[in-house]
C-alpha cells in the first residue's frame, strides 16, 4: 500500500482488507479488526471516510 494511502483509510482499501481476511477468519474477528482500525483513526484524529451501512 502506497504511503499516501495509509491514512485516512479509503473505503475501497478497507473492503480489500476485509476480502483478504474472508475465508481465513470468522466474521467476529473481521469485525474486531475493522473496529480497531476505526478506533485508531479516532485516537489520531483522522477522518473516518467509510460509509458504515456499506459494511
């Protein structure tokens, strides 16, 4: 992932991350991972650009 795409996280990149985890991890684990990324954005004052209903 290019450095300029690290943060804030784009919705497309998050979807690719979720797709990479699908099949290898349970849905609850994937939800926990996504939640941690969201909290990281909050802690560092970054904009969360992901449309929650799309998840």
